[in-house]
C-alpha cells in the first residue's frame, strides 16, 4: 500500500535493569499512524546503548551479536511488510508484527539453506559427487557468508530477501573485494542460483530473484600443450620416483584422454580386447557417461610398466598433493612459462593426438565421454599443420573438379 510507510526503531527500558546490570531492548513497528511494540529478546548494558544510532557501541562480542540480531529483525519485518503490501489494501503495525512473529521461527534462511545443500553434497561423495566438488562448495559458502556479514551486517538473511540488487552486490563483492577470476565468480554465482532454484522448487520461495539478472560466463579455452613440449616431458630425466610416476601418468593421459580421476579408478576389467584391438572401456567418474578409447602404443607401454602394483587396478596413483607438486616440477624443468596442469593432458589428447591426425570431432567426443559436442569443441585446437594439410586436399579437389575460364 503506497500511503503506508514503515519504520522500525529500537529503544531500551532503563527501569527494567536485571541483576547483571542488563536492560531489555524493545522494538517498535510504525506503519502510517499505527504503532506496535515487540520484544527483541536481546539485552545490553545501558552504557553500551547508543540511542541515536539505536545500536550498541563498540566491537565486543555482545555488541556484534546484538547488533546483528537487530539487523535481522529489521530485515524480516521489512520482508513481512512488503508481503502484506502486495496482498492487502489496508493493514496496521500490529498486522506486520503478527506476521513477523508468526514466521520468524520457520523463516527459510539463505546460509542455512546453503548449509543443507552442502550436507547433501557431502553424503553423495563417491556416488555422483567428487570430494573436490564438496571442497569447492564449502569455499563458496564461506564467500557468501563473508558477503552477508560484512556488507549486510547480519549473520544470515531470509531467502525471501534475495533480489537482483543482492545478487549484483554479491558479484561486485567477489570481483572488487575478493578479486576473484571470472571463472570462480561464475561458478560461485551459479551455485547460489542452484540454491535458489531448489528453494523455488520446494515452495520455500514463490518468486525467482534471478529473473532479469545475467552474469558473464567465461568462454572455455583449449589448454593443449604442443608436440615439442610433450616430447620434452617424455624425455625429461626425473630422479624422484613419485614425480616420475606423475610424469608417466600425464603422458598416459595425453595418449588416452582419461582424466586423473578416471586414471585413479582404472581397473583391470576396463581393459578389453575388441575387434582385435586393445581398448579402455568405462564410465567417467565425473559424469558417469560411457567412454571407449583404443590403447595407443605409448599408453600401453606405460600401462605395462605399472600394472600389478595395486591389486585390481591398473595404476597406483599418488596423492593429489604429489600430483600438483609433480606437475609444477615438470613445468619448471622443461621451461614452460604457463602453469602445467594434469587436465591439460586431456586437451592434448583431443587436439594434438586425435583431431590433428584427422579423427572426426564426433569420435573424439565419444572417446572423451562428453555428453555435449560443444564441450569437445572447447578442447579442440587444430594445429596450423593440420589446417595446411586439409586445405591442400581441398585445393586438389577443386582443381580436379572446377575449371574457371576468365
């Protein structure tokens, strides 16, 4: 209702000092000419109360806690006020208070909902979620908690308070305050969008706050290494055995296209003989989509070198920390300026090993276990040699087929 104006104020009752020297903080809701008081269930030393700011002064644990509580009260009351404004033509401050007190205990909160989603993710680790996904979501929750506490001065906010301004503010915080990369920002906002969609689906939210909002999704870039870099990696002399294993597994992935999680879980039963050719068949750990790839000679050499060490599995893969350190060691010792990651082996298989050899992208997509051809196109970078070779074929075909008389 446009003529109604809401005001939420707080004051203390100095005459009701308890034995600990604390006085109660009382709230007051004003709508138009109507007023209604309510208990905030907060107490404070009278000396800490700033009647002008209507908050506690200082940064003590009590001051921070009470001020956050008062901020949450204000946010919830404003949410109830806006809901009543949309549903009713006339209402009083008492109606707002009743709506606030009636829903305060069952109000769905943003960070609380995120925490529930995180618990579900943890329970699905090893089924259809990876541990690194859980760790990423935990980090993203910490970012959202920081934003809510630092920018909104509350410990949590109702899901019903989410709007386009909140989302844009969160993106700005990640960009300016935290200085995150575009890919990290996109992933974090996307997770928030997932939480909101779940709330809408459950009926907790009756609107979708992401309507009218869009965020820039970074375009995937191919991260293949060159043939010269691959040859330097293969020829690199490595004394420490663990780093040598990391190098060999990286080379294996370059010639098989398997991600590190699939290499780690590669079992002997996945190595099969089909149509006289040795193949690797399985389902990707990440997406559970099937893949099939023929075992190329370099990959078979590495398989034969390590089979039998871990019962039932082809490889005994080192820990994640050893792999990360090993990739950094290799990068430094072959003179690469850009960071070398294990996942680049998968891109190398797609671009250098298969596409540059004339393998159709549809076949490469099947071998990589992709569900979408556009994903494979991100992996694909075609060498200038391949372009030159293909264009020579086109030129020969044109010469044999078309003759122009000028």
